[in-house]
């Protein structure tokens, strides 16, 4: 079995950083070539959730003992960021809760966790809060304690430190950094800020309270520490805060930026990014998963193909930078995959256990720190040529199970319609307008989103198991919660089904679910193939000159032809 050891993969783990995405396509400046060329593939992950439900989630994690402290900390940081964004009266008390949990995680002292539990009971939450998942904790295996470990790189003098966390994830990271500095004997205070503006040109405007805090910290001679995940594609978020500190009178040599990856300043696409970046001291964290999985075989970054799919010329495409971390145990019996920490990770674990218990997925166990341990199955990864009625029946049952068990009741409008219309116009120069309800659903589902043939394993002639079924329906890419027709369309496209096979699939799905998806399917066939076209096109930009480029180019052409076919069918039927 070929592959790479975990000790050699630091760059692969940290390379994605924070993938900056557009909050609104209307905000893209025509003067920014990088932005104007990008297809729209990242969705808005913000959701509205009950404040009481968040506190129940934190309490639930605390009841797990020390095993739940990290998840509780991450959820508390989410809550703190949401209350700060809303200028809610409980924001300060919520920050104290995050601090208590950061101390519990960084010291292992249960007294801090007990105090946090008491604070949860006293906290008065708003009825609803708007939150977005912290990407590093949710998608890229960034561990909060990675930021605690960098304090050895800080100057010993001045002793006093002032930490500024960039919301959202910076609420948690600033609390952990502050706890570590205090434990090391540094008197430390912290605040959080929310830069605004286009992702490639952020700006930070300190309010009166922030400016007063900065003046107080400056009078103490503090060193200022700016923390966030990333930097992302532009670097502008970090730069906006550091430069705002300069504008507030802080000397440049008193400012340190701490992020989760080491960027190439020349590749940052903010205006004059390289020269601006070089003006500040920067420290990158080191991913802690390196040590934990040092004896395992690395299977992330597309390397799983080398392990499971023997013929390289038949490997499927992969946007390697966006893949979840995966490792194979030394005895080759388990696959460890990062499925997320915090609230999103807890929900992912529940889905994995449900699929396993229902017989659709492999046996799975919680491996801690956001990782799940899946049994490696004896069997064969399928190809499109393997399609048969028995397999179609299993796929139909699987989709019916997801439609019944993974419904999603979160508030917030889907951007699916706008994404598809935008990408069709950009890719084909054609205006296609969907009806308002054509790509919406009264009962959205966390779909699988990964129906490619190689994600199915035949363990016998009549037994088929779905792998990689947990995170793609609820990550930062489209579609997000939507109609189960997305998965039915995905099967049709990925397996190149003919009309009779597609009809068989839809008929069997209706038999198992009671839902006739025929009328909805055509819109989702176009939506799915359009999204995959944009996904592969954007991935191509990150792999120029690599061995991955031909595979992604071939996939891009294939999806584009499929999307064009459905566009022509749609125009013909107008």
C-alpha cells in the first residue's frame, strides 16, 4: 500500500487556510479580476438558531466531561461572536463563558468547566441568533490549542499583552491565546472585532469602546496580538486590523499577527498585499494532528486514490486543497477522517452513526478532536459501468432514508437559485431564470452531495455501502440544505444514467418515500451539473501545472457538456 506518512504533510494540512467567499455576488468589484472571474461555488453558511438551543448544546457537551470541553468551547465562541455582532447586552458575559472554557481546555482543570456550567445556567440568551460555522474547526482540523502552543514565540517583554480576535472564529482563538498567555505569566486582556467590506479589501473601524481599550493597553506598554484562522486568499482581513492599530497610534513593532498557515505573500490578492504583509511580524501555528497521526498513512489531499484505486490513469479528479484530512491506521483496518468539531461536528457524528446503524454506511466510532474512525471494508469501489437494477434500488432506498431522517429546520433563505443563474450566465452567456420555487424545498434535507460511483463499495454481489456521506451536504460549498432531488440528479449525472435507468431510480425512490420527484428532477439536473462545472473550473486555478490539472480539466469539460445539454433541453421546451 503506497502513500505518505503523516509527518510529511504539514503543508497539506495548513494550506487551505480560510477560503474567502463572497457574501453577495453583487459586491464583486469589476476592477478586481480575481473576483470577477470566479464562479460562485461557496454558499453563505450563516444560519439562524435558537439562543436557548445553543446553550443546551454547550451544556450537553459539558455533561460529557473533558471529552466535550473542546466542542463546548467552540460553541461558546460561536455564541460570543453572534452576540457581539448583534451588540446584545449578554455579549460580555458570553465572552466570560468562552474564557472559562478556554481555561478548562488549556489547563485541564475541571473547576473552570464547572464554573462554565454555572455560567450557562445564568446566561440570558436572545430568542434567535445568527451564527456561521468557524471554518477551521469545522472543515480543516484546526485545533484551538494550536494557538496556545505558539506563545513561546512571543516576546518575553513587554509582559502585558492585548489580544484582538477577528470574528467569528477569532472569538474562540483569542480566548485560547489569552488563557495561554495568562498561564505563562502575561497579564492579558482581549476583545474581538468584525472587519467589513469585500473579502479582498476588508476594512476595520474600531468603535469608541475599542479605541478606549486600545489606549488603555497602549498606556500599559502592551504588545498587541491579532488572531484569526488563515490568512485566506487575499490576506486583507488580517491587514485591515493590523493597519487599523497603526492608525490608532500603536507602533508597528508592538503588533504581531497569528494565523493558521504560512502564506506566500506574493500570492495574496489584496492590493499591494506582499509589501503590506512584510511590514508586520507574523507567526503561523503548527497543526497538532501531525503528532497524533504520525504513525498512520496519510490519505488526504487526494492520496486516498493511491490507496483504494490502483490505476492512476483512471483516478477521478480532486480539488486536493479542500479535501478533509484522512489517515489510515497502521494495521490498515480503520480510516480516520476529520468530520468537524463544535456544533457542526456533533451533528455530523449523529449522521454517521445513523447511517451505520441503518446499514448504509460502514461501522464508525468517535475518535475525538473531530475525527471519526470508519472500518475499512473488504470490497470493490464501483464504476459507472457497474450500474444495475439492484444498485439503483439501494440508491433509491438510501435517498429515501436521508429524506426522512436528515431533514433540516434551520432558518434562512437558500441561494441555490441565484447561484445557478449566475454561473450559467457567466459560463455560457445565457440568461436562464428559474421559477421562485423551482429550486426551493418546503422540507430541505442535508443531502449526500457526493454520489460519484467510486464512493460506493460492493461488499458482495447484492450489497452496496455508501462512503464519504457525512459532510458534503453541509459544508461551505453549495448546495447546503435543499431538496433530495439534488442527490437523485447527482446519481443520474455521475453514473451517466440513460432515461430508463433514471426513471427506475425515481420510481423506486417514490416507492420507498412516497415522494414523486419527477417534475423537480430536470431543474436539479441543470443545477447539479452547473455547480460541478463551476467547482472544477475554480479548482483548476489552484492546480495549474500539476498532475491534477488534466483530471480536473477533463471533469470540467464533462460537467460543462452535461450542463449545456440541459440548458438546450430547457430552452427547447420554453
